[in-house]
């Protein structure tokens, strides 16, 4: 074990962040560190074995030197020499792909069961199996050996993950807090998010797994219940994943200054962490929450329905898919708040509180005629239905791309009813394709008329969806913080000062991709992956209709 004294140049480098001192310290320590260990997958490839990886996220590319794939695709890894880009093959296609977008399969021989089935039909014995090189363990049937492999991988990766989290908390955060001249608490919260909470939770989760792990006969382990017991606790990853783009942006700003580059590298070397930059370590929780559904799906595949763990593993898989779904949904909602703030800043004559004070999602939008008491005069308006409220605007007579704020309706206090075609009693007028909003807190009544019957039905569905969305948010505890609301409005005002629309992609996006693939071999792709890393493998979600709904209204085209 390498001991680093209090007067070691690396410790002094942490205090002074001196470049020359840092360089000497790094060379001194790296000479002492052993480089004899090699990655298992690289050894397998070097030995001529076939190694398969499973895609965690979509890799969309226009470069013919890169290998495109979708989440869930199986890729044969041909070359894994470089830590950032690997060379792989899918059917007849070959190319480079980002190593961080995949996970290695536990059971590399995907067709082993088929081979065994064929041999059993032909009456082949154990000796014949051994001749094929199918090492199934001492007396274990194939499926049980496969299950042991998956269980062992889950336990191994959990232990490794705990070490990563510990290294981040003790190797980086602890050192950063000592340097109040370099970091504020707000900066550290942005960079590291709630990773300390995740570390505490994962230690508790691993203890539960260890209790259920059968070291002598791993295939008999019953770990499904551990995931079920902590399924709500996994939701803390939502906050971390949502903050991750901001962490990358903050880091990219700091890393422009040499003193931060030297400081973070000194932290890594002092903690004797592997040669990955800080932003790579901060990606680990994002990757981890994506891997759970894949690991559980593989575990279920090799668990017999008669196994005592089968039902729990099946339920755990659905639970972790729901966690992934929730994280994706919350991420989409947080992305939408910037768009909502931009939309509001394009509306003329805005009155009252911001939309984000109560809402975070656009449910539906469109044009309808509106009649309200006591005037009962028909007015053509554009309606925007958000969760908790509906805003309506008037189009400019000359500039149809300009909208003027005219009012809003509190949907928490409204009852929506379908109105039959004919004479409406409250307004004493003939209506067609109408629906009514009646306030539960006052005598206020709004009569809305669509142009076509199908539009009316779509609005009725939208109002029902809005209530379901509010209920779901209440059950899952989703809400925006005051900081998120203020930041979104500040960004909209800063980038949209004179009513001009803000660009759809701001400065957050680029650094968020840059951290993934910073170091590239000259012969490797120079283009960055075009698909966001947060697209979880399971489940897939329909594309947001936000821009489809309000992009066509043309305030964004000024």
C-alpha cells in the first residue's frame, strides 16, 4: 500500500495549486502506482473471445465511421483499447461508438442454451459438453450457472459503485470544502448534486443485498425483495439526473482555469482513483440507475418460474422500470420550464404571476370561441392548458404572430362539462361543439366552442389529462423549487429582452456532451453523439408535443 505523507508534494499541491509542484507530484506518485491490472473485457478480446455489449442509450450519428444503434441493441465489441471509443459490429455494420453508451453483457455466450438443447436432443453427454468448452460449473445446469453469473455481477458492480461514490465524497467533496477560497457551497451543490445522499442510500441498499446473497450458491440468492423494499428510495436519483447538465456546465467553466484542473487531478491521485476525470465519475450514478432494469431483466431471464425469487424479481423489474420512467418524466418537465418561460416572455401585456408559479407542463393548446358572463359576447381566443391553470390570449389583427394576454382560469377550481348541441340554458344562445367551465368557488361560468366535433373531444380529453397530471404529481411529490422557477424566468428575460425568441438550444447543451468524449484518438470520430445520454434504455417515451403545440403559433418566429 502506498502511503502519502502530510509533506508529500501532492498534498502541498492541493493547498497551493502550483503547476510545477503538481507536475512533480503526479510523476512521483504515478511511478509508484501499479499498472499491472487490465480490464477483463480487454483480456477476453485479446484472447480471441467474442465480447458482447448492450446499448444503454441511442447513438445517433451521421458519420459513416461511427456505429449507430438504439437502446437495447446488442453490439459485438471488436476493439476496446481506447477508454472513450470502442470499435464494434452489429450484423454487417462496423464502426466506432462511445464506450459510455453501453454495458457489457454478463453471459457472453447468448446461444449457450440453444447449443445445450440441441445436444440434449441428440443424446449428448457431459463429456460432449465439455468438449465444446461450455464450462457450466461443478454440476450446475446451464440456467442456474447463468443466474449465478448475473447475481455475481450485480453484487460486484454494487461494491464497485460504493467505492466510486466513496471516492467522490471523500476524494473530491471533502477536499473542495477545505478550499473556501476556490469553491462556494452553491458551486459544490451544483457540481455534486445530492450524491452524498445517494452514497448513504446505496450503502444501506448494499447491506440488504449482502444479507440476501448466498455466497456458496449464488443462484439460490433471493435479492428481488431488496429492490422492492427500496423502490421509492431510488427516486432520489431524479434530482441528481436533473441537475447533471448544470454540473457539467459548472465544471466546464471551472476547468478553463488551470488551478482547478491541477486541483481536481491532485484530488484523484491522492485518493488513488482510476484515470478518469471528475465529470466521468459524476456520470456514474446516471449510468447506474439505467443499468438496474437491464440487470434485472437478465436476472429474470435466467430465473426459473419455480424459483422462490422469481415473483420478486419480476416485480422488481417493473418497479425499476417505473423509477426510470419517473426520472425521464421529471427530466422532461424540467426541460419544459425553460420553454414555458420563453413562451411567456413572448406574450404581450402579460399580467399577474408567472405561469411557472403554479405550472410546469403544457397539456394542450388550440383556438376556440369563448363566451363569459355577464357579457355573453363571443370572442376568438388562443387557449393554453397547463397543469393547474389555463391561459388565453388574443391574436393581433394585423400581426397574427403576436399574442396579447387576456386572462387565465384556475383549473383547480373548475368543473368541466360537455354541452349538447342546441340552446344553452345559462347563456341562452345556440351552441355547437361546446363545453362549459364552471367555477366551484364562485358563480363564474365560461362557455367554450370548438370549430369541429373532433376538436371538442380532444379538448375534453386534455382537461381529463390535466386532472390526472395534477393527481400524479401529488402522488409522486413532483414540484418545482423557487430557484428553478426564478432561474428559468431569468434565462428567458436575459435571452429574450425585446420580445425575440430564444434559441431552442442554449449553452448548457454543448458542455453536457463534451464531458462524455473529451479525449479522442485522431483516427476516431470527431463528432459528438447527437442523442442525449439521459435517454434511458427502458422505457421509451413519446417525443414531447410542447413545440408541436405552441411552435406553430408563430410567436417564436418573430
